[in-house]
C-alpha cells in the first residue's frame, strides 16, 4: 500500500517517480502487474530518505533488479518499486584488483570490464542474468564446471535498511551460504558492492572463458522466458531438477506455465502465463517431490513484494 502523505508524494516527485508502470516487461518471466510508483534509484542519500519515509508511513517499498529470479504478482505492487538502471550505475576497477560497483551494474558488464582489465575470477559472472546488488544479496553463482559464487569475490556491501539507515557489511556479517545471505528478506536495499579479483590473467584467456560459459549455458537452458532455477538444491542431496524429473513433472503445465523439458528445475512461460499459473505450478512441484521422496523443496525464486 501507499500512504499518500504530502511529504512522501513530494519526495517521489523530486525523485522523478512514474505512476502505474507495467513490471512484466522488466522481468525475465514476463509476468506481473504494474507498480503504483517506479523510482529509478538516485544517489544513496535520497534513497535512504525514501526508505525511511516509507517506513514511517507504512508504505510498501521493494527493489527490482534486472527482473531475474523474481515473481511479481498479477495484481502488481501497490507501493514503491526501486530499480537501478545499469547505464546509471558506476563501475570502477583498479590494478590491485579492487572493484567498486553500483547495485545496478549487470553481471555481464562486470564480467566484461574485469576481463578487459585482466582481472581474474569474474569471467563466470557473465552467465548470471542479474545485477550486482541482487546477486550479492542472494549469493548468486554457477555450479557447472566448478562451484563459483558471489561469496568468493565480495569484500563489502553497502546497504540501506528498511528504516533508511546505511550499513556496510563484510563477508562475515553477510553470513553467506548457498544462494543465501543475511540480507535476504531484510526489506532493505543494496546500493554498492566492493569486490576483489582473484589474481590476474591475460584478457584474451578470460574472454575465452566467458564465451565458453555462455555457450554452455545456451546449450543447457530453455529458450522461452524463465526466471532461472526455481528451487534450491536440497542440502547434501542431488539437484532439485533430479527430483522434479523423477516425480514425472517434466513438461507438466498449468495455464501458460510449463516445467521445462530441457531442465526440470526451470519453469517456462510458453505464452500467456500468469504469476498465479507459475505460483500454482511451483506448489505442484513441491507437493509432488515431497510425496515421492519426502523432500521439501525451497524456492530460489523471490516473490515480490
């Protein structure tokens, strides 16, 4: 909900907020309703003011990165949605391997610029269709060809909490685990991430590594709109897709949503899917795996708000 107080409306106007903006085109699943207000994030100070004022007025506020790994409800979000355009997000690299990235920097851009500078350890980032801020929160990573994740390269995260207070967290405070961090579900917003390279290498070799990762992912992944992996790997067990496939759900459909024939842990929008279709299909997958194996799958996908 939005509390239409004069102070909040004035701040939204100052930040150039737009009303009733469709969110489906901003998500990789291509589903979901509009945002009551959409703000393209400015510098940290007014963003902290915005979070603080939303907290004071009871206004819903959430962050939408590059729209991967999220499910926006069909009714949309009756509140404020904050985005971080890649083009407006700063990225600075130095020869010592320190990288300072605004939250909206795409993982593909991070990888490309690190590769060009000869900074190793970030080539794999091109395989993640998200932003640096969102990936730092969820500890995004790849497992094919060896486990690589944000926890390997993050040095510090600057975070605006739900009250507008600004914090800087090191990896210990972030409590990274597989696809998890202490910031998940906290209701705030990452504004900047400091990363470190893992040595140096010849740019051509790093670029070749990235091209190989991208080519491999294209071979293995569905071509229709998806949000990436739907469920996390159960601790100490096989990947979630194994159990979903063994439960006989490959190709299973609910409305316009389908369990991919290529990778059972991915849900495709085959055309006209709704968020309700996807949420319902996710529950069917959870129920089927639990009935067959006694294993409870936990979503990797985050539901907004």
